[in-house]
């Protein structure tokens, strides 16, 4: 629900998807810092948390008040956020026409360049890029081809795909299934 709401509430698509990802991570991990992160990102966008996020905020507040919330750290969120942003980048690159190998290589290089100490090998990113991320890729590809702004977004992502460098050999790794 948060993902759907963010399409209407947040003009920045990637930021909206990050907020939705944080909400999803709260549901999966019960780390309250994910909801804090979602609310913080809403404030950076100068938007009020949409109703689905507000419900999660109330849930976290209730659990905190009752002393039932589990621990978690902002470090865990930073690590997950870097990984999720990188996998979202891969989904966009795939939707723009990149092969899985090229998208993983370019995403690995991006992660290494932009998140100090968070490097993941391209082979690991390929492994992580399953289920949810493939579904996001399909949604992105469909949106790029169907709506009025889609052709422009597709062209922008194709430019980004061409401009991003691929990973060096030390960031490629070997994929083993």
C-alpha cells in the first residue's frame, strides 16, 4: 500500500520507492529505525507521511510505549538502504535494456563509488536480484513504455546505462548457484 501511495504523494520516484522499501523492511525485520527513516525521508521531501506510513508510525509508537519493540541500529538500515538502492538501480537498468550481468556490474561499481565500505561484488548482486527485484523491473519496464512520461524516462535511463562504468575485475566476483 505504501508503494502505491508514494506514487501519488512523492514527486521523486526513487525517493518514494525508498520510503516504501523502508516500510517493507519494518514489516520484515521489526527494526523501528526503518519507520524512523521513512518519516525522515518524507520530511526531506516536504510531504506528510501518507496514511499507510502513518499507520506504521502509530504501530511503532504503540510498541515503543509498551516496551515491545525490538532493537535495531541505524547501521543496519544504512547497509540495507545501500543494498536496496543498488538493487533498485539494477531494476531500472534492466528495464532500460541492460543484461543482468551488465546491470550488476554497473550497480556494483556505483555502490563501491558512492557508499564507502559497502562494496558488493556483481556476482553477489546478481544473486540478491531475485523475486521482488525482478517484479520491480517488470513494473518499471511497463511504466516506461505505457505512460506519457515513460518514453522520456526510458531515454533517461538508457543515457544513465550508457554513462555508468562497469565494475573492475575485483568487483565482479564469480557467480555460484
